[in-house]
C-alpha cells in the first residue's frame, strides 16, 4: 500500500474524511469538531500562512495510536 503523503485542508477533511486506497481511515466530521481537537492539541496539524493543514501520514499514525483492542 503506497501512501501519497500530502497536506489536506480542514474543508477537505470535514467533507470527504481521509480515504487511502479505498479504505476509510478517518470518517468525515464537522469543522467545529476539528477545531476543538486542534485547540485541545489532540490532532496533529500544521499552520502555513494562516491556514490549517493536516499531513496524511501524521493523521494515519494518529489514528493507529487511537486504536483500542478489546479482549473478551
């Protein structure tokens, strides 16, 4: 699985989510939710020239760190 590492903006992440090779990594969510996660410093982001961007590879690593395995 080759990942095209690029920056995406808040609008793209909120409308389409994060889909890599047909697999949904992060579902679409509201822009206010993303803003709250940024304020609490829970999601990795970059600010360039006053605009917010998210690096695809950082979001994938962030999602993997949030994974919970249930033991039955």
